[in-house]
C-alpha cells in the first residue's frame, strides 16, 4: 500500500463526491486509476466491505475509474459517475439516493470543456440537478503544460489562485497564491537514503491569510513508497515550525503496507497489516486485517479477461 492515509482520504473524497476544492483553496483536476486504490493489473471492478458499508469501483480497460458507489445500506447510497475521453475528464456526476429514492436537490454535476485556441484552458461548471449554478472554475495551463491559474466564479464573486514554480539548487518549489496571498507551498528535493538510494523529500507548508500554520514533511523511497511523515505546527513565539507527530511506514516485498508506527510525544502506537491475496497474476489482496484493533476489510475483485490468441493457419 503506497499511502494508507492518502487512500483513506481518497475514499472520503469519493464518498462526498469531492475531487475539487469546496473551500477557497483550489487543486488540480484529478482522474483516478486502479493504482489509487492499491490495485494492480486489468481490474474491471472492486467491491470493498468496510465498517460503514460497502464501496464499489468500476474501471475501464485503461485502468481509469468510471464509477464509484458508496452503500450505507440497501436503500441509502451515493453514485459518482465519471465520463472520460481517453484520460480527459468530461463529466462527473454525483447522485444521492435515500430510502431508495433519488434525491435531486443534493445531486450535482461537474461539466468540463477544453479550449486550446490560446494555450490550454479547462472550464469546469458545477450545477445541481435542479439546474442551479453553484460554481465555475477555469484552469489555465502555461509552459510545459503546468497549471498556472485557477479562477473560481460563483455568487460570492471571483477568486483567483496563481501557481508559481521555482527551481533552486535542484529543488522544485510550487507555491499557491489566493488573490495574491500565499496559502500553500510544496518543495520537492532529492536526498540519499540509508541504503544509498535516492529518496524524494516533499515539504508542504500551509498558510492562513499569509501566515504559516502547519507543515508536513514526507519521504518517499526509490520505489516511490511513502516511508516517513513528520507533521509540524507553527509556533508564533519561536517563529518556527515545531514537530508534533512522526509516522513510519513499512512494506512487504509486494509493496504493501505492513506496519504503521506513530510517535506523538512520548506516546508510540503501532498498527500492523496482514493480507490474504487472490490467485490472479496481479496479486491483489482480498482481505486486510489490522492489529491490534482486529478490524478487517475485504475486497471482491473482477478482472478483464484476456482475449485468446488467434491460431494462425498456414
């Protein structure tokens, strides 16, 4: 498992139908793939049994997510449908059902339009199923296809997020400004790990009204697996970031998360993950047991079948 916490947050986003920001801080457009769900190979669908209900995911033959269903009960569920053109997102529709009845006033549609007449620009319109306008985002891309600005328009007015990219001594820093006020920065650098391989270090800082608030430092190994995470809060008195929590991730030879060690002050907690795998060549897990909680999650996975090779007659 590449990142247990990221996977958890991803599931929350899909449950709520959120791929884009609901607040003022904007993010890039995201198309999900099998890798985002710790899946490998030609997965057609995956049914996950969780404590709160069931999650169902459907993928196309390119491994991209086309449908997600969260079932709280037989009659209460949310469906998110992704309409794609290749790897480009055309529509995302969140449909809510309660007591088996479609709830129109809480269901929304995200519609996307690509314009390449003067550079690349994607316009996202968010409307309710009652045809009420909720939000509009304009994503503009600059050189090398990098996102440069995000303009949000709604009944409250217009907000613009600008992204600035800087390279210094081999470190790339991406900084987000909301209406010219910094609210996030992401610095990516490379370091040498204990095994003499090159690791990636990502430091993300968050700001409120231009003032530093918190930060997280993530280290990825040469296989792009998250191996450690340090969280910080900003101390106004000391004018610096103070560490609050450290998390260490360990993996097995399949790249799956086997332990999660959390250090907070003098408190140390360890979670261990045990897996049962299916018989498919892709080697996906179908049961995950977490100790010492003794909670578990099960998955039923269907694959696209390989077409039999045609026999060539001489």
